[in-house]
C-alpha cells in the first residue's frame, strides 16, 4: 500500500489526536495511532479506551487500501522537524514494515497489526441529539470546568451536566462549594434529555475545537456520546448516575452589589496573601456605596484591608468567602461589572454578569464561610 500526504496536515492532525493518548494505558496498543486508508483518504484514530478521537485527511495520491498502527512517539518525533512537503508512505500490510520517503531522506520502522486495536460499539437506538455553535460549547465548557469536583464517592459531580429541556439547554458544574449554571435559550427540545460529560473529554473539546468552525453535533444515549466537529469526531463514555437538582440550591437573594469585576479581582489578590493559609477566609463588609475587603491570620499577626466603591441596594452585611474559590469564580465570568446577590452571612452568594449575552443566562454560586464575630 502506497499513499502521499502533506507533512504539515498530518503533523497537525496527529498533534491534535495525541492529546487523548494516556501515558499509562491498559492496552499497549492504545499508545499507537490507528491509520485506515480507503477511498482516497486516511482516517487516523487515537484512544485511551474511554475516549476516542478520529480525524480524516485527504491523500494527494493513493495506491491500495489497508490499516496499520504506529506508536505515537515514533511518528510524532519523525514529523516534528520536517518542513511542509509531501510524504510518500510505503506500507507492507503483511509485515507492517513502513517506509516514509521525504525530500532529503527516509524513515524506516515497523508498525503494528491494526486488528489488535479496540473498535467502537454502535450507539443505542434510543439516542438523543443536540446541535450547537462551536463558540457556545467552548465558552460554556471554559466557564464550567473549574467548578467540577474530584470526588470518588460522588462521581456524578466530576463532570459537566448537560440538561436539555423544552425551555433551554442548561450546562452545569458543581463541587458542592461552588456552582456554575449556563442557560442557552436558543437550544431546546420538547423531549427532555441529559448526560454528564466527564472532565477529560470536556478538556479535550476545549483544546481542539476552533471558534470559527461549523456547529458541533452531539448524539448521546445512556452510556456514551458521539461528538461531531469540523476536524473530526470524538466518542466518549459518559458518567453514569443521577445529577443532583441544581436549581433547588440556588437561593433568591434580595440584596444586590454591583462592582467592577477586574477591580474586585485585583483587591482580592492583594488581601489574600494575608489570610490564614488553612481557611483562606476573606471578609466582605458591604454598605451602600462602599465595600471593604479584608483578611487576617491570627497565628502570624498579619492582616490586610482595602476599600472600594460599589453600588449596593440592601442593609449593611458582613460575609466571608474562601478567597481562592471566589477568585476562580470571578476569573471565569465575563463582563466589566458583576452583580453579587446576597441575603445573609449563612446563605450562598450568587454572582451574575451585569449584562447577560443575548439568549444566555450565566449564573455562578459560591458558599460562604463562617465569620468569627
């Protein structure tokens, strides 16, 4: 079997696919790329057994069909230093001897039998379908990943929850201390459906998707999801279980603070080094027109205090939050100004952008910490 392919096109595809390959695989063959040549194009597959990514490359020339596997480091290192040029592959489909001829030289190495590579199972007939713009999926995953948990006892909290209803698509993540709920009102379905996307495939999608590409199509059943995008497709195993009722933990807080998001992040980062290392407690004293951000460490007799202006409707309140968690929330929400909705020092605080994107509703929740008053 012989074929010709662009070196840069192949290198770009392989570097994208390599992100899924694990350093420790249950099967040695999963350390390889699977190459399948047919009908004038080549499909390349990479997998870690739970997640599979495929991408197709048009071939400049093709004589024969077949499939073979190549260890990922061998082919990646071989292509890394090559400038753009045609690569001529000559593959013996019986011995898997591979010769790659390039402009000034050649590579000789041995591949592996593709029959040993695990194959995907077909989707359940009772599957559901979502189509959404690529930039919407990237933004929602980026906003949500930080709030996922690492909880062995409650694995459903370790992923991003997609909840499709007749009103909207809600994309949710929570670790029990903070929560992110993204709603998109342009994506809806009369047949409610949901799934929990694990953290690794979510991170892979964030890394490999490009904003200017076509819509992403997601087909899913109760076990797995198939995600089609411009450069290829991903198949992943879903987290099994029932996600908690996230709407029930979102309070209706009457008091609202409007403040400059970047100014608050800067103030928070200045006072956090003076907080107790164990608790990272940062205290907020809020009254109309003024917010005081403070921290202290009684063990080392250190403290910091900073005042900033704000718009506040409500009675004066003192409330505490974990500084690092609040910094994550503020860093993953967009907009110049945010609204912090509060009720009392024991109830969760709600953070929303002062101006929501059209047809979207972004909400973040953070649990307070007890103040020693």
